[in-house]
C-alpha cells in the first residue's frame, strides 16, 4: 500500500522535473532568439549605414563637382568616395544575400523587406553608377560634365534615400517585434519559477 506522502513526493518530483525542463527549453529558446536578435540589429545597423553612406557619397561628389579644393584634398575626397561606394555596395549585397535569414522569415514585415530590397536594386545601381563616374573623373572631365553630373546625382540620391529610410524602418520594426517576443518568453519563465 502506498502512503499519501509517497504519492505527494512523486507528484512534487514530476512537477519539479517539468518546471526545470520548461526552464531549460525557455533558456535555450531565449539564447537562440538572442542570437537572432543580434543578427537583426546588425541588419538594421547596416541598413541605416547605407543611408549615411549615400549622404556622405553625395556630399563628397558635390564637393568634387564644385572643384573648390586643391589637388591633395581632391585626391583624399576621391579615395574616400571610392571607399564609401565600395562599402555601400558591400552592405547592399550582404542584406540581399541574407534575406532568407531565419529571424526575418518568421516576421510579417519580412515580405516588405524582400520587396524593398528588390526595389532598391535599380536606384542603388543608378546612384552608384553616377557617383562612380564622378569618382573616376579627373578635373577636366568634371569641368566638362559637371553641369550634367550635379542634377543627376541629386536626382538619384532623392530616389534612393526614401527607400533606404523605409528599409531601415522595416528592419527596426522586425527588431521591435523580436524584442516583444523575447519579453513574452521571459514572462513565461518568470511565472514557471514562481510556481516552482
């Protein structure tokens, strides 16, 4: 015959094992989500970095087009412009290549991010092309084509900037949603610890 104490003890052990198992899976899930969150923050940072790079590229290109600098300063600006163009291209390629990241695929904003990245290809290529032409041009070419370069560069930057801004907003919305999900998991963990 089993005593009520033994039954209560078994029930307590099973309940404790269940709570500990739940806590383990919560910890594991939180750890995975933390890694996803870090990657999503990286994507959002790269996206906002693209905005800053496009503005810096436009500023440097306009300085070169005004031709108000000496040769040494002009060379520094040319080099900076080339580096910024390369960075912009690498950031965009990284974001496009990692669109299928698991942290993005589970969010309702991920389809909007895919569409925005697809729609960015054309404006990004046109902006990079005109900025690249300015970067590769010497002072004589800038004197000859400066009147054509300036309005085209400003037009391409105006077309690109709102799309980059919207992309950054979407990435930030995904990050916010992931933070909210992590908060829900932590609340569940807290409740299970109180029960234990």
